[in-house]
C-alpha cells in the first residue's frame, strides 16, 4: 500500500493528524526533499527506509514503491503542501494502477493557505473579490495559452501565483496587462510557516524591486489583489439585519 500524504507548507505541526499517523507507521518514506521540512522525518520508525525524491526520477520512485510492495511494506509518499496542486501525483497514481499497487491520498495544508495565514489575510472579501485564481507563470513547464497571466489578470480577482518567484520582473509585466494597475496591492510570501518565513507587502508596480530588495527568488508565492487593501464590505453572514438558517435578523431599534 502506498499512502500519498500532504506534508503541509513547512511548519512541522501543520501536517494533519492522519498524515502524522501514516508517517509514524511507514516502513518506507519517499519525500519531496526540495520543499518538505526534513524535521518531519524524525517522526518515522527507527528502521524506516527514507528516500529523497528530489534526487530521483519517476522510475526510481516507482522502483522503490514496487520493492516495498513486494516485501509487504507500507510506503508514505510525502509531498509538499497539498499534492493536488503542482504535485505530479497523477503520473505516479497511473503507474501504480498499472502495477496493481493500491494507494490512497491524505490532503495537506497548501502553501497558499499558509501564505494567507502569514498575512492574516482573507482571499475572498465581499465586494472585493469572491474568486481566487491559482496559477503560475509558464516556465520550463508550459501553461496553456488561454491561461496566460495577461488573460487571467483581466478579472482583477484575487490571484495566487505559484512557481513564479524566479521570474518576478516578467510576472509584473504580465499582471499589468490585465485589470491590475501599478497601485494594486500585492505581497510576496517566502517560506510561509517556516521559521525563516518572510513577508513583503508591496504593489504590482513595485513587485520586482521589492523581491530583489528582499533577495527572494524561490520558495515564495506572489499574491495579488485588492483583498490586501483596507476596503471591503462586512460579511452578510454576521450582519444583524440578515436572517440565516441559524439566526433570525435582529430588529432595528
Ligand atoms: N503542492 C504545493 C505546491 C508545490 S509547487 C502546495 O500545495 O503548496 C512548489 C511551489 O509552491 C514553490 O515554487 C512555491 O511557489 C510554492 N511554495 C511551496 N511551499 C511554500 C511555502 N512554504 N511558502 C511559499 N511558497 C511555497
């Protein structure tokens, strides 16, 4: 059996309880060494076989899974954040299907949630934006043309950019081709929830300069949108004049 487990964004205590239990019981752990906090590995059993997938090909990862399976061992495949985002799990799962090896999936806290908590931010403010676009700038992995940042930026919604902090000057150009302006609030969150987390609040117009000043070129998310500004409308859910399934509106006195 192979358990895919989301490790969370960085802080060791942000793995789920279920993920932690699986990690404790694993005979083999294959972890994404580039971003998973290695301290998590201290939870494993003393004789656990541990592999860093950052140094392995897909076939090498699958070989270790196959070997473990043939010995009747339990494997945990530990991915950063939540593996449904940029996790490259599909190709592993398809291969496991072909090999007839069973697997399941335990979600993790994605770094985009970690970044919001680093800023005490709410992505979906009433009257500001009710939509979060999660995307990346094309790099070595291409992005379908209809999903280019200039096109997605037309919406002016909240936007979270993964895998793009090495190309911030070009990213800034792209963002300015849509509905965002030089003054639209933006933020860069480096290593959200890690002990060396860094947050930079700026605007779309100063993104490149501020990233350079802070020396941030990787392991960061770029957040864009008016949710980072002061103005919003209070949620109707807690409005005294609003009736919900659970609460009657209070009469105006
Ligand atoms: N599945 C992961 C994302 C993997 S892609 C998740 O859910 O978070 C790797 C990219 O995620 C990095 O290039 C960076 O943009 C972002 N990232 C991962 N961990 C991060 C963290 N702690 N702080 C900021 N960005 C992070």
